[in-house]
C-alpha cells in the first residue's frame, strides 16, 4: 500500500522541513522502458561515476495512480545526465523489500534509496539503514523521529490536499445535483484531510454542495471501488473523486455511467475523455531532482545538508493540477487558478477558525487558523460540515 497511517510530528520539525524545501523545475514524463537509465556526464568530484538512485514501488508502474506517479518522478530525474536510476515494481511490504534494497546497493551501487510505500519503513528501511550506514534511505511519508531513527534515514511528502481543494472548486461548477462523491480507502488523517479540503473547496463557491463518502477498507479493492461508484451514481451524485492507490476503475466506471470525475495521484484523463475534469497530481520529478542536486553538491542526511523531514505543496513544487478537461468552463478555471495563486503566495487558509465538523462540533476554535504546515492537521480525525458519512464508516 501507499502512505496509509497517520504520523505525528512536532511543529518545529514540519516547519523546518518546509522551509528547507524549494521548487525545482524539471519536466515530468512517464517512462515504461528499462529498469535503469544512465547518464554520461562526470560527477562533481571529477569522476565518471554517476549518482545512483534506487526506487521501489509496491504496485505496477502503470497503475494510473500512486505507483505511476513515483515512476514518472523516477523517469524525470533520470533525464539528468549525471544520474543513474534503478527501479523495481510490485515489491510487497515484507522482507522482499529488504532484498530489493540490498540488491540495489550491492549490485547496482545505489547510494540513495527511495522506498515509496508506507509499510516499507518499519522495520525494513530502519533495518537496512543500520546495515548500510553510508547509504541514504529517503522514505515517502515515513515516521522519521529525530534522535530515535538512524541519521541516514529521511522522509518526504506533500500537501496534496491543496490540489484537492482546487478540484473541489471545479467539481462544484460542474455538478447539476449539488451532490458529489468521494471514494476513500481508509479514514486516516491524510485521507480525511483530502476529503475535507475537496469539500471546503467545493463549498467555497457553492455552499449547497454535499459530499457523500464511502470507505472501501483498503488501498486497492477494484470490485468495491466499482460498486461504490455505481452506488453513488444511483444516488444522483454526478461528480466523483477518490483517494485509493489506483483511481483507474473509479474513473472508468464513472465515464461509462456518464458522470464527471476528478483524479488523484497521476493523470487519468485518457481513461475518461468526456468526464475527466481535472485531478490532484504529484510532481515527484521536482522532488527527486532536488534531492539529486543536493547530493551532487555533497550534502547528505548524515552531515545535515539534507533535511530529515521535507514537506511542501504547490509553492514548493510538490504538486500539479491535471489539465482541465473539455467540460470545465472558463469560470471554473478562473476560480481554481485564483485559489492556486493564493496557495503559491501563502495567503490561502483552508482551515479557518470557527470550523465545524459534520456533527456541528467546533473542531477549530474561532481565532485559530491552521496553515498547511501546522502539525495539528496531521492528526485530523473529523469530517467537515457538508460531508455525508462518518469516520470509519
């Protein structure tokens, strides 16, 4: 599975990681070819030895979702002529990932590993980090704790709920019934934050919007995802989004039923040429390229040159929005673009003081706004007003 459990971090850690992260513009393009790619430019120490970066995915590289997004990032950083990248897909969250990492280090000469699935972290990444103290292990969304975990371990992730907020705006301008749907895997803080941000974005332009939520129970359950989509359509919901590992089945089912979708993780527009509105996408090329540049400059997790905790949103180049589909009108584009500009300049506040959950309880007190990097949002266990459903149901 992908990042699938809450993680608790101090405000100081989150802010420090955010401030250390900057956008780094490199075009991302998905590569489906060989398992490795090599550049031919000398490294900064004058040798011909490239920086070898290893990437490990829990599912297939072409899942139109979480794993494809990371594979696209790997393909993007591989365009740097002084980087050699190796990858392995469909690696379960067992000792198999230890073997995959060990092979990349010993056979391919990898000096930095990016294990992208949550379940890889403990105990597998932590065990290998102790075994290979000279290798850097940078985990997606992990629970890095300063003073507890090895110094050659780091963590990176992004505030993709920013893109979900924009998708909510677009969905609100597309719905005719004022009923939208969200199919989610599990009610963890990361997922709840996406549901809430999507709903708040939609209700920022149409307060009458309601979001029906269905939790499937796991990250990849295609049959349940199809059933949930059909159930929503039968309830007159006419825009659906999701947080599962691969949105493919949801997007394709919605297209067959003649309703709109917004995507997640990667671009699913090709699956729904009529109904795909836009989507919340990762831009891992920027993130991986930034890491490569820091390593090339001699910075490491061990010497303190690379932050152990890195987080970011649109401003830091972690995210992108799928191109608008043919059904998105100019007004929707204008509203979404304006909100994106506020995220980039730092003026957007999604979680404002006085916010109520869907039971009427105040979950953020009046006068206390929570910015994107606030660690309290990492502990979210509620659904905002306008969401139909319960945490855990």
